[in-house]
C-alpha cells in the first residue's frame, strides 16, 4: 500500500521538477524554512523533520538547507500554516487536517470520531483512499504534499477516574478539534478548546479534568504530573501532511529537486516506523511515573461509536467533497 502512496507523491513532484529544471541554470545556496506542528524539538515528529532536512543538505553538499521551526517560533501558530504556505511566508509546513479543513473541508474525514479503530493501518487506508482528492485540493492553493505522517492515536488523560464515558456528567475536557467537541457534548461533557501548550496549567488549576492527546505528547507536556489516569480512547490520530509551496519548488535546480523527492519518501517511511515505537515507549514511561493505563469497556465503546455515526453524516452533508471523502473512507475501511 505504501508503495502506491509514494508513487503518487513522486509523480506529482516529478512534474514540478521538470518545470523547474528549465528555470535554474546554476546551483545556488537555497535556504528554506519548514514549520512543525509540535512545540518542542524533542518531539519525534520534529526529530523526523530535522533528519529530513539533514538528508536534503547532505545530498546537495550543503547547497540546499532547510531550517525546522517549532510551532509559535515564527510568531504564528498552526491555524495560520496554510496561509503562510500560500503566501510563501514559509516554504514548507506540516499541515494538520483539523486546521486545514477551513480551506479544504474534505480533510475533516481524518477527524471523524470512531471512523477509524485507532490503528496505524486504518489511518494509512484512509489516507490512501483520499489522497487523490487531497492532492487536487492542495494544488488549488498552490501547495503540494510531499510526505504524510500519522502520529499516535488520541487518548484521554484525566486527573480523576472516569466510571462511564457515555455520561461524563459535566466533566470538562480539553479538545482542539470541532468534531471532538461535538462528541464530548454527546457524552454529556463540556469541551474546552485549548492549545497543547496550555493543557498542563489548565489541568493543574482544574480548568479541565481531562485532555485528549497522544501519549508522547502527554510526556512532552509533563501531563503525567497532573493526570494519573490514561484511558485508551483511540481517537483519530493527529495526521500531518508535509507540504510545500509549489512556486518555491519550481525554482529549485533539478539536482536539489531530486534530493528533496528522495528525502520526502524517506520521511514518510521514517514517520511510519517511528509511530509504531513511540506509543509503546511513551506508555512505559507513563506507567513508571505512576500513571494507570486503562481501557474503555467494550460496551461503552460501542455506544460511543453509535453516538459518532450521526456526526459523520452531518459532516458529509455539508459539502459534496465531504461525502466523496466519507464514501471512500467507508469503502477502504469496510464499513457498511
């Protein structure tokens, strides 16, 4: 499956590279900036991007360098990444579907609760089922994808035990995606929108009792100090498209474009390998810190999925391309 995905990206890049080759007669020093979704350089997704940048530099003998910036480092946050790419304010960015859906509504399919089962295999199937539509929509904005990364599934960390997830009795829950907020309301909870950097203090001060995020992010933000219960919620993973400004790419010498293409393929493969190991390592560290790792009972999970299905249909009916994406996802995931 992954070979098919890689071919699609390389084919797209190859067309652009041909255009760029007629424009560059020499090999200048090229400096790009790539901005990450994460706030710390210790996060595995940032490390993978840094490795990508090093690979590009090595392959071009230092002629093409890419600075990797964390979220907020350049004065804006992830909700502005698409606009920053469109305006060539940065040449590369990791784009989360939850924030890019304002410009490309069909990307909301990645965030439909309980559509996926929380596995990497499902997220790969979902991405491959919709990549054609995504590439087309990116192109409309003068942006193109070069790699795709799926992070760990979204779990729940709580300061208190949760006896029943189907009735949260007004419990406040940190969210960062609209569809998650809608589901929390159906669970009789109170969604509170917060950026990741503010979750620690919010939990410490009781502003929220629970927060949804991946297990590595819990450690990155020291949430094991405030929350002592992690529930395997299995919410949609935070998926990132690594994308670039097409005009910036067209200006690259062909040798640089080739190096870029090669490292994009390596980044996709590396990201897939990383996500498999990061959750396991994070869970082990959380347990050593005294955090309990708990599963949500099967009967509660079935009820949560039933609550989620109307959200899928409501979302699909908003835009024709949403329905196209949902139908493709259901087919890929064998959902009736």
